[in-house]
C-alpha cells in the first residue's frame, strides 16, 4: 500500500496519547494524521501547492476559480448533494485558496469520517466542470470581486500587495481581476486542474479521534488508483522597492497599510518575528494599540501583521482613521519602530508576548480543524511534522537581543512602502516619510 511510513510520535498525558503519523501512498499522496482520542470530532483536508503565485499572466484567478468549481457537482453528486451529505450529519465542508496553497476540508463526528473522505475524494476524482456551471460560477466570482472592491477595509490589502511587489504573482488578487476572470476559458481551467491536481501535489491531513492505519485504508480505497505526473511549480522572488501609492475612494475613513520586506516561512527567525509582531501591534496590550487607540483615541483599528511566503515575506501595519489624523498615525508607528530599533523591548514585554503565543497555541488545540491545518502546513512547508512542543520551545528560547537584531534587519527606512485608500487628496505631501512613486 505504501512505500514509506514514518514511525509515529506520541505526546502523553494522564488521559490520552496524541500521536502524529506520516505515510506516503504508492501513487505519491502524503497522509499525515494526528490521533486525538479524547475528541469526538474529526477534521480532514486535502491540501495542495496550488495558488495564485503559480499562475501565468493569461490564467490569473484560475486556482480560485477551480476551488469554486469543485463544489459544483460530480458524476455521483449534484452540488446540492455535496452540501447535503455533510449537512445531514451536522458537519462542515468548505474550501480555501490562497497565494501558495489550496485546501478542501470537512469536519464531522468521528463515525462519519468515511463519508467526509468519500465526498472530498469524489470532488477530486469526478468533478464534471459543466460549461453552464463554469459560466454561473464566473458570475459568482465577479460578484465576489465587486464585494471586495466595495469594502475598503478589505480592498486596501490587495492594493498594498501591489505597492509592495508590483506585478509579481504574489501581488495579484487571489481571485484574479475582473478582466482575467471574464477571459478564463473552460479548457484553460481543465488544463490547470489536470496539471496541478495530481497525487504528488496532494497532502491529506486528518486530526481527531481516528487511527492512522484506518485512515490509510480509507484513503487507499478512495484514491489509491489516482494517477498523475509530478508538478513543476513556477516561482521567482519579488523585487521590493520603496513606494508610495495613494488611491482615492469616497468612503468614511482613510485606510493605511505600510510595511517592509520581511522573512519567509522557512526562516529560522520566524519565531522571533512572531514575538516582534505581537509586541508592536499584535494584541490589545501591544504598543501601537495602547498608544494610538487607547491613549490618543485616533483610530478604532490598528495592528501589525505578517505575510510569510515560502521564500519571502512582508512585515506590515494597518490603521483606519479620519483624514486629518493620517500623518500623526504614520509618525507614531514609525516612532515606535525607531524606539524598538534603538532601545529594544523590555523583559516584561518579551515574557508577555511569549505567554500570549504559548497560550494562544494551546487554546487552538481545542479544535481539530486547527490541528488539521497545522499539520498540513507543517508538511507542505517543512516536509515534516513539527510538534507543538518544538514550536513552544523555540518561542521560549527567543531573547531580547534576538528581537533587537531582527528589528534592525527588517525596519530599514529605505525599504518602507505606504499604501493609502480613502477620501484623500493626491496633493497631500508625504515626502517626510517616503518619496512618491
């Protein structure tokens, strides 16, 4: 049945043993499981290295289009029957498509795992891609794009990615734009599907009250005969440059995104970056939230965030504010960055950030969905199962000097980019922060 099987690793407690296992089917599908016997639910997901980053210019949006189409009906089930099969057992079924990864997943009671696997594998193996469904879903996606563009608090992030990365595939909206979606042809979609939806590009992750050997048996029965050629993923690094973009929109607030080139998912400093992010603007007790919202009352929302990709990343800040407060908010963000680069963080800030991250991760383990996504990402990115204990240990080893060194590395004013969206005049002078594009 398989050509490789990793030895299970266990994490013991008084009541149960949670076990990670990995296995590769003969056709190349990777199976990773986390056995959690004290749960009654099971979450299962098919994850792939498929996303807008790997699309050619003539097929922008095809990954997202496919994520929609796999729910539109198979040789065995209509679109309604796909949903009804899972609804009828109180479960959840959905899909998500991002820049580098796509996932189709379900969450059910443990006894219904065979049903969930059968439905998901049916979508992979037997989807019809009927021409009329392609056209209906094209309309749905165009409405989705309009919805994003009508929501400045969402649209700013798509505009900001273009500010940071220009025309690099990572900067393109995952959905594609209206023009690309309008011109995607069914044969292009099918070609992309048959090229990328192949066993060697699929990871099945399952977490919950299961046994690995049982899941392996089910998966082999469902997809053991699935064949396909290996995938070569086209990708290249973006070229970052300092840039200012101002976009007018008649709305109530000005939305700000600003940031710097950051670090990748594979960078050993990612644990330090998580702590730096947390201290600057990741929580309600963070520096920026306390200063800009609580002390000065200039905004309703302000935070820092990271986009980490396989080989690059960005470290960013968001705020929504009235027009008259733009410059003051930008100055405060830059001042807090400068303070961390000059004086570092306190021991108390460091410990609070560590405790928050540790607690947040442990609380996340209450969900089999979180566990399923976590082990899928671990396998997709690192080609191994990284335990929670390893992550917590790496977090706890981060020092104040580590944070200071990383802050110096990331926060180079020459690399700063700013994107603004709202009722803002292009004549406002931002040269004290950055030169216009």
